[in-house]
C-alpha cells in the first residue's frame, strides 16, 4: 500500500466541515482538523501508486471549501 499525508488549506471556518467530508471517502484512512499553516491533515492509502494521484485530484481537491492541497508521500526503506 502507498500511504501519504495530504495537507489541506480550507476557506476560513470550513476546516471541521471539510474534515468530516473527507473522512468518509474511499482511500482516506483519517482526516483531522488541525491548527497551524494547514487546516486539515488527511492520511490516505492506495494501491497502486497511480491511484494516489486520482484520489487527491479527483476526490479530495474537489471537496467544496478546499483552497489548496500538498501531498507528502510516506517513504519506506
């Protein structure tokens, strides 16, 4: 399984709502509203690698209230 953390910036006041919407998507392991430069951290897992991009672009980034995403793929030895 390919895992990644997707860092999400939302419109002001929408972090909780966005996290709840993301938490129910296929491939999303968890979605939590946080404080700091990003508003939501999403832990995702897909198989194969190509599905990671499809999940982020096709399912996560299109959720209303999301302004920007940054994907950080988990590196394993």
